C-alpha cells in the first residue's frame, strides 16, 4: 500500500474543458495508485494514511506529450530555418543514423530522460529510430524512470538516405515483429510498444501492408505524421495515386484508427474529408504548435477540430519543436490560435488558457485511459509546482499563479512529480 497517501497544497485541475476546479489548502488522495479525489478536509476513512504537506505550492495533474522524437532531443534548436523535408534530410536523418550504435543511443537517451524526468510531463508517446536494439534500450531506461510511455521502433524503407533506410519491407516488418515479441516477453510495467510507420513518403505499400498484419496480430496502437507540410502533402498525392487525401493512404491499410487507436501528429492542412474520416475513426490529433511554427508548416485549426469533437492532445515534436516543456506547448498553442484568428477573419475564436490546459492534461492523457485529471478513478499523476521564485507584491489567485507558471515555462519550478502513485521526482 505504499501507493496510498495524501498530498496537501493548492490543488487545481480541469473540471471541464472550460473550467478549472480549485481547492486551496486541499487534500489530494491517492489509493493504490488511483486518485480518490480532492477534499477540503481529509475524509475520516483516510485518516492515518501518510501525508506530504506541500504548503503553499500548487498541485496539478501530470501533462502528456503526445508526440515526441526521443532521438532528436540532443540536437534540438539546431537548423530550424528550413522546412520539413529539407530539415529531415539535413538534420533529423543524419542524427538518427547514429542510433545504429547502441552505445551512442544510450548516451543520447539518458540525456533526454534526465531532462524529461525534471519536466511537468508524466506520459509520452515517442518515436525511437528504425534500430530495434537502441529503441528497446530507450524502453528499458524509460521503465526505470517511472514515466508512462508508448515507444515506437520506426519503420522506413524508401526515400531516405542509405544510412537510415531499412533494406526491404520484409526485413522492416520482421525486425518489428521480433522487437514487439521482445517487448511482450519483457513485461514492462510502464512502457508499451506502438507501431510507427514514419510517414507515407518513407513507407512503401508493401511495408504498410505488412504493418497492418502486425497491427491486427498484436492489437497495437499506431502513431505517424499527417498533413504537416504542403510539399509533403503534394508528394503523398504523387506517391499514392487514387487516394482521396493523405489520411486515406493510412486508412487503406487499416492504420488510421477504427479498429485500434491511432495518433496522427500535426494535421495542419487537413481537407474536410480527412477531418470527417478522423472523426469517424476516432483518430487522436497530436497538435504540435511549436514545431509547426519552427518548421513553417502552418497553424492547425484546433478550434475547428474541437467543434467537430475530435480527440486532441499536445505534442512537443522535439526536435521540430525545440523544448520538451509542455507548459510551453500550451502557450504556443494559444499564441498560434490567436494569430490564426487575427489573420483570418473567418476563423473561429482562439483557444483559451482553460481549454489548452485541458488538452495538455486530459486531452493527451486520455490516450492512456484515465489520466490527466484529479477526478476520482484517474491514475494518480501529479506535479507539484513551486512559484516562490516569481516574486510579486500583489495578491494572485491559484489560477493566476498557474497561468504565470505556464507562460514562464521554467522546469525549475517543478518541485515533485508522481506518476500512477509513484514518486518519481
Ligand atoms: N515527418 C516524418 N518524419 C518527421 C520527423 O521526424 N519530424 C517531423 N516533424 N515530421 C516528420
Ligand atoms: Fe514528428
């Protein structure tokens, strides 16, 4: 029962997409890794459980990074004055080639995880590289941190440099199946495999066909990229004649939600038909506003997606994005939505702070089941924030204090972190 305890502090989380629930000097109860709720006084039945008093600090639910490239972390902030395809060829692909060496991978992944652990992120869905050994090592290292994660060995067998290209569709699928079996044999507590065709330009039809068999055989979720950049979209049209839109190229292989969950990163330039299909198939949109501005991809119409009832979370997309801070992603999502609204008179209202915080917690967390909230029954992911470094003479409400912490996006404010009831920081 070491995962049964209470935390005391100023508790704030999303009650709905439009409204925070705030409990000043409240009690947050965790029973066996599950949140039992927020209380102004500790209920009778929990008297006697261990209590950590965080005083005047804030306690919020953990955040989910729904789309990140772990191997790209250590070159973040380099070479962002280009668009997607040029950037992939000049920076992402050469760096990922280095992960053929598991020792290099171990070094780079440790740097990634040291920083991730100190952040507000409690759950991630990440790409590895095409290298099964290095990707498995990333999973072992993640398992130790306690961070909940889906990790993908990347599939790519065309249109990439010889140093980062699988030798055939068959070889790619065989390596992937061996990796999946190894993951299942290992019985990770915190980490799960996810099928990861990189994007349509780097996956042949044959490979997609073989991955669709693996998806069914092992009942795996899928992650990939969708409608990120205009040149990329044009390229997909040429590579896949007869498809109605980009998403169709995944859907014809059953890799676009429906039977199993799928995350599609970006969704910046989706035509109406694609949006309809995402809705029908329950596809998760990983909105990556920092990457979309850094690589000049565009601004995803998130408000439209919300109005359509799509599932949405936020992603850093490091190293298209240049920081792991999910607070910063909240800010970038809000800023992008404001610019879109101002530049296009027909576009709907920008995103509010409440809505965007919801996306970063409950929105992305729902890919993992019940995560990202302090409502009873959710997995107990909590982040304790210390804002004493942000001096101010005037009074602020708890919500205003949270807003400041989010806008200033400094991981040094993270004082403690719990994931599924385990203290990890
Ligand atoms: N599309 C295919 N690969 C990538 C990648 O590594 N990053 C981004 N942002 N888009 C991609
Ligand atoms: Fe990406």
